[in-house]
């Protein structure tokens, strides 16, 4: 107990110097703890979102004594944002009320999500208000909105909505969340991402406990020289590290509790969370509380190997013993072996996942472990140069460990980000999502409006009068054939649209045209076909009319019109029955230079409510379950990478400030001897730049190699995003410059003559 008490006194009872050292260590550990608690909250936040999403699912199974609620869901967009409008109409007093609202809206009323309410209140959202003129009677609470940023509205509709074929009958809301089987490739991405994001946090924790390591070594060496045994010195060092770790735990918890209050207003890559959802898993939180102090103590004990063996050399500032590379390479080799072996089992086994995660972690840990040795060997051969360069290199030759620890966290973040980027880029082709989302940066030139047959012509008339609209034409795609196995689609357009699109000036109602090779079933003139529609009850197609194929007239190919089939007919006369198609399409070409044209168009057809909905080209994509999961994981991991990079910048600043504080005496002596402050500032920049440059080389090699090893376990081929790597390395360089700029005021304070007199 006496030894532990001495360690506590050394940590906090040594005056301003000890308090500064203690404060920096506590801040460093606190930031790492806050990040770990945030990571431990990701699972519960995801589960809470799944519970809310499951509670919003409407059940169409009839329930005795319950009048169904008619629900017509319309998905559309506004200014690049996805909107979900749910038009509701009760059929009786017992109709269910959706979660998140206290009462059903009447016709002319609506409930909006908080994010949608804020969007409608913005000064520049007049087009959205024109599009949804209903009175806002309330805000949907958290239980009715899956994500804080979701734009959702419940809109009251009249009884006519019940006759719409797409309106569902909901008798109750809510179903248990169903667990989703993860694709092995997605599981692999998650494992690599977690390792890449969390390994730097533990590296930063270990580095924070080694703040003022040289000064601590000298104090403990002095105790060793005056008679303390090796066991006593280890206990004292453990207590000193434990104090900073416990203070960091408290500070990190406070930072986490304060920071999560901002969660509702933060959206990274399209995903957000409610503050109440960010509650760490209890066992993960307990693990953080145990691991951080243990890591701090083990780091302090590992650093004592010279102090115990050569205390006199430590006190006399002797040149450090050269670092050994064997065990460092062995650590990386073990990680590679685990990745190559991957447990010797398939992807459906737990050992497979554990082996990959462990191997990737060891490879990433090898970056800060190898960096001090590389820096030491590299600077030992450097000679000459400007004064600032010589000061920096000489300092690195005498003590490269501190600078290597400063940038080690940045290097491991860089390596993890490069590996993660390589894995994500390689799997983008496998999930066919490389181009998804790219169109959001382009102005749409085509808007698809799906309208009820009774209002389709009205939609076309409204669209033509909108500013920024170049043309609007109605397309009815009708199924024809003889049964389920023999089906084709024929487009039906007005003669005016055919003349505008294909230059046919002598069009007659009922004519059939072909833009190329005709479809097999309609290529035979005089063939008798049925006009078909889908029967929900019979779950089969039924005939609603008969149609005899007329003579087919070829037209010049002209511009590509993918929304019009290769065989199309002129409306009118003895032609198909468009009503069998259900929802005709009004294709609207807009000026791509006018970004507000789609929203003006939506506002013009807004009074038709659920009878028409649409989306602009490049703003809506139909995704599979695996694609949605991949994109959600990619958003989360990229958001985590940004956060971890910011953490690396903070860690670089904290440890650089400690670097100046520890060397304030020689800096003051140099300034008093006539060395310009600018030369000292540049020397500090070089002391960060040289290790960062070497760290970038190691990080790029490690990141690319790690992604190649991970991808060797799957069928995906390696894709190296060199442009992304260049951006990441440039970010590391910018971090070094920013940290150097921020530390200048502290450097001026350290070089004042008053600081020298104090010493």
C-alpha cells in the first residue's frame, strides 16, 4: 500500500508539472474511452432502430372487431431527399392509429416527422409547402420515425383512396423484429472495419499512458538507485498509470454522456441515431472499464524494462540501446499467418471470424510497433541540412521513441482506413453498387410520374405548363399474350407524342410501330392476343379484352427512349385497353440546368395527392437486401473512419503538446542562446513530418497488403483506390501541419526567458 501511495503522489502531487502531465494523460485516455463507449452503443442503437421499424409494419391480417385503416404509401423525393407520404383513411371508429401519432389526420391535415417539419419551415422550401398544402396538426414522435433524419408524413385522405388498387388495409401495427442472416462477404467487411476502427483507439490509449515517459523513467530510476527493489518500482509505476487511467475513465464517461446529446443533430453518410438509443451494452461497458486500466498498467510495466536493468543509464541520458526488430516482425508474421490460416474452417464457423479479426488486429498493431525501429534506423544515417533540420534529426537520433509514439496512432489509422477502403472498393462490384448514389450529384433530366388512369391526362397537362419542363408525354405499358408463359409489353402513346419523339407525322389511331426487331408474340400480323391484367385474388393473369395485331410499321431508331418499348401503338381506334395497365406513366423531360424543375413539377401535381407519385432519374434506385445492407455498413464504416481520423488528430495534438512541455528546458536554452523561434518551430515540424512520412510508407504497404490478404478469403478481386489513398495520405500531412500550427503558442511560452529562470 505504501508503494501504491507513492505512485499516486508522483502522479498528482508533484506541482504544476505533475498536474499538467496527469491532465494530458487523463484527457488522452478520456477521449479514447468516449470513443469505445460510443462503439459499444452501436449495437443497441441499431437494435432500437430495428424495433421502431418493425413497430411501423402494418398487418393486413383481418382482426375481429377492428375496422381496417386504408393506407396508401407514396415514396418520392424533394431536393435530393427521399420523402415517404402515407395517405390514411379510417373505415370505422376502431381503425388502428399508427405509432408516433395520437390521432388519425382528417382530410386536409397531416402529421410530419421532426426532420420534415424543420425542412418545411426553412425559408427556401416553398415548393415543398406548395406540394403539401395540408395543415400540420402534429409532429410524429420518436416511436414512429426510424431515423432522426427520416422525412415522413401521415396525410389525411378522403374515402376515394380506398378504391385505389395500391391502397392496403391495415388492422394493426407492429411485429417482432426478425434477425437477418448476414452475407459472409458483409460479415467479412464488418470484421475488418471494426478492427480498423478500434485498433487505433487502443493504440492511442496505450500512447496516452506513456505521456512524459522519459521524465517518468528518470524518476523511477532515481527510486531504483536509492534502494527500491524492482517489484517496488513496478508497483509504483502501476499506481501512477492507474491514476491517469481511472481519471480518464471518469472523463471519458462524462464526454460520452455530453456528446450523445448531439447525436440527434448529427448525420454521417445518411445515417443518424437518437440520443436515447446510444446506451452501451453493459458487458461491453464493463469490458472497457476493465481493459483501459489493465492496458495502462501493462504499458507502464513494459516501458520499465530499461529502468529496472539500467537505471543509471536512464538518469544520465545515455544513448538508448538500439531497438530489436525480430519480435516486431514476428508480431506481423503471426497476424499474416492467422489471416492465411483463417482458423482452417469455413465462413460459417465462429473460429473463422475470430481468426480473421485477430490476424487483422495484429497486422495493424504492427504499424506503431515497427515505426519506432524504422524511424531510428532511418534518422541514424541522416546528416547535414539547415539548422532546423539538424536540430530535428539530432533530437530524433537521441530519442525517436516519443515522436514515433506521437505519429504511431495516425499511421495505424491511415493503414486501417486504406485497408478498409480497399475492401469496400473491391466488394462494390460484387454487390453491384459502384454507381449507386453517383447520380445524386447530377441534375436529373427525366422525371417519371406514375398516375391513375383517370388523372393521367390531367397530369400531362399540368406538367406541360411548368417552367423548366421541355416535354411531357403519357406512356401506357400494356401486357398482351396468351398466358403466364407468353407475355409481352406494348407501349401506347398518343399520335402527338409519337410525332414529337419519333418524327412520325402521319400517325393514325390504332397503328402499331416498331423501333427495331419486333417482339415474338406481336410480330405476327393478324395474331389474336389477350390484353392481360394481374388478379391479386387468383394470383394469376386474367384477360380483360381481346386484341388483333395490326400491321407493324417500322420507324427510324432515333434517340434512345428506354421508357418506351420497342413495339408501341398509337392510342385510339381499335387498340389496346390502357386501363388494364393500372398506372400509366407520364414521362417528363426537364432542363438539367434547372435543379428546381422536378420540385416545381411535383408541386404542380401535388393537389392530385396519392393519385400521382414519381421520382427523378438518378435519385431512386431499387436495391436488394444485400445491397441495402452493404450500403448501410459502408456508411457506418466510412463515418467511423472520419471520426477515427479526427481522434488521430486530437491524439497527435495532445502528444505534441506533451512533447513541448517535456522539452521546455532545452528549448528555452536554445532560444536564450540566440536560435530564432522560427527555426525551433520548423524543427518541431520536421520532428513530426519525418515520422509521419515514414509512417505513411508503412501504412500504405500495410493497408494494401492487409486488404489483399482479407480479399484472398473471398471471391472478390483486389481493387486499389490510389486516388483515395492519395487523399488519405494528404490528410495525414495536413494533420501534421495543423498540429504544428496549433502548438506554436505553446512553443513561444516554452522559449520565454522567464521559463528558463523558473527552471
